């Protein structure tokens, strides 16, 4: 059975989309067990996808191993050329794929299209990177010796991705891994298998057109169990996992036990500090986009707003008026800011957090609620809300994947920074201030402890050119730009003696 990615993918006829595991050029299945993909937009079943069995998985790994023997010998700039062609395909399919992302995942159409743009951007970045896999050369302490380092392909890279960025985060990993000479095995979220299959199909066309082995890009479908196979498998050199801290801890421990490598991009609990020196005309839209974009389901979502007490009343007023202008509804329609949450479990998580805020004594500046009635039949639509809260409350300390913004007042910048850092996660952070001293203190060694720290822009919507990831329970991994490529290669130090004697390092004498 072959799943064709059509120009007009919506709506997807349910009976014609049952692909499963893929080593590349073909999809097959050895079980009738399926994952059902429901759109949170209207609650409809849009696809059934066969899950991978352990036997399917092993077949995939063997195909990937065979492909690696060939792919690692393709010159890196030539691998870049293949990724360039992939970027061209994603340009051609941007509209269709962006719509499918919005339909399957529920984010607004501009964000769905933006997600595909991230794929295109990382393709372009990776093409350039393919000619810049630089190693250093060192001066040896021994005469007539040369010392340098090389970066070699690592091998098989497992990519476990989350529903909230069903395709972009995979591409950050895959495009770099491919120019680095690795082959990829992707396990997409079981909540968004269809977007993954569409991408796999696009990649396949490029590989086939270039007579490349199918195992360069593999796909395995299923739940937690499939992720565990990757984590425990010594044949998989690197496992890159994006998702909850709970998932990441399990993956990280399993990979560490076999001395493999992991790259973890886990939960965030991102804050914006709003100083009395802030330009609120910049700050308010940044806060609202950060808090309600992707319905609060980005790992970079703004969850906490740490506001100087002198401007708290003004910020509350402005937020209430901005939130009143939000349009919640079908994310494929023009003018919609907020689509549904991914499923009813996510709505229950939102409701639980709201109840907990109330039980802790929190009050709401913008009231929460779930939406029902015409247009909201899927039961996945909630109202973005803003709560007065305290940083140490357990509900504030954890990441709830929903549009809930906590307002926390501060008196001094030192206090604001320690509140910002006072959570277990360390992904993204920002300050709004026009005061140079405040901005520099926030960015200093004693400032934000996050992997991303911004001034006068929000916490979400990072460009692909920077290294993406965070500290503490966020997992420490860095993906995407800067020198993140190094995670996908192995470094080899080479010392070469072109002389006629054998001097030892550290001045050691050894005579026979
Ligand atoms: C994620 O939510 O896992 O910075 C990734 C952003 C996006 C990526 C988020 N470029 O918000």
C-alpha cells in the first residue's frame, strides 16, 4: 500500500489512509492494530494508521543500517544538495502541508504555514552547513607531528517528536542529521501521525529521484513502546526526543544505561519580566502571542508574567482588553487567533489547573472556560485566561500545555530574576525594558538561567538560526542552528607522525 500525498489533501478520505511503518520507499504493516487520528478542529476521524510491531521495527533498523553504509560515503556537500531538493519540495507543498498541520494538530493556519516555513528554513541552513562541518587543527607538542580533528557521521539517529510541532522539530533534527551523514528513524507523536506520513512521502520522492537507499529516512508509528525500542537499542547512536519532562527522563535514562547519546528538548515554564521601563505597546502583543499562540501548547509558550508592582494595574487592564479581542475557533478560518487544544485529555488538564488555581486562592483577570455549541462540537476549545498567582504554587511550577498565563508581581529586578529562575524548567525567557542596565543584568551570568533569553521580544517563535533548547528539566539539548550539528557527528582526534623518531608526549622516555 502506498500513501500518496495529494495536492488537495483536505478532507482526507478515511478509508484510503492506512499506511504504517516505512523504511522509506514503501509503507507496510504486519498488524491490524491502528492509531486513529482525530482532528481536534471538528472531532472527525481523519486517518487510521497501522502501528509498527517489533518485527517491523527490526526491519526498519536493518534497512537503516544498510543505507548508512552508503550515505556516510556520499560527500557532505552532495548530501546538502539532496537536502536542498527536499527544501524545494517543502516550498511546493507549503500550503497543503501547512493546512494539514492545522487540521490534524489544531494550530491556526498562519502558524501551520509558519511551521512548514521552519522546515524550509532549516533545509536552507543545513545546505550551507553541509560545507561547514569544520574541525580544528592543533599544534602538536612533538616535532614532525600533525594533530587535527575530524567530524564523522554518527550512524542511526532516532527522532521522537511531539504533537505540538508535528513536523518542524523533526526537520530540525533530520535535515542536520542528513547533511552530517546519518540516517533517521522518526517516531512521530501518535496524536499526529498523518502529517508525519505526508513528510515521509515528500522525502521519499526526493530520495527515489536521486537513486538513494530507502533507509535514509525511516518512519515507525506507535505509542510509548516504540519510543522505548529506540531508547534501548544500541544500534541507534543518538536519540533526539522532544516532549514532556516525564517522557524525556525515561528516554534519557534508558539511553544513558546503554551509553548512547541523547538530545533532550523537554518542558518549559517560560516567563516574561515586564519592567517599569518597558514599552508596553511592544510588550502586550508579545505577551498575548506568547501565551495564546498554538493555544498555549508550545514548549516556548509564555506561562508566567512577572510584572513590576508599579505597572501591574495598567498591565492587567491592557491584557484584559487584548484578550477580549481574541477570536477562538476553527483554526483554518481567516482571522482566528486560537484553535482547539489537541484533545479532550488536554482540556481536562486545563480544567484541573484552573481548579487548582482557584483552590490556591488565585483570582482571574481574564476568566477561563470551555466552549460548547456550534463550531465547538469537538469539545477541545478553551478560553485563554490570565490568573493572579504566586510563583511557588505547585500549579505554577509545572507546565500545563494550555493557554493559562500567571501574573506575578515584583519589586526589584533581583527579585524578578530569581522568580524567573525559580522553577524546575529552563527553556525560554524574556525581559521588556528600555533600560540598558536591566537588559544586561538579565542577560548576564547572574541573570536568566534559560537556554533562550530575549530582550523586547517574547519567549516563543525562535528563529531556526540559533541553538534551540534549555537547561535543568528542559533537558540540556540544543537543536537547530548555531553549532547544534555537532550533536549528530562523532569527533575524532588524529595525530600523525611524519618524522623518523618516536617522541612521547609529556616528555616520557621509554627505551628498549
Ligand atoms: C516546541 O514547542 O517544541 O520557538 C518548539 C518556537 C518555535 C519552536 C517551538 N520556533 O516557539
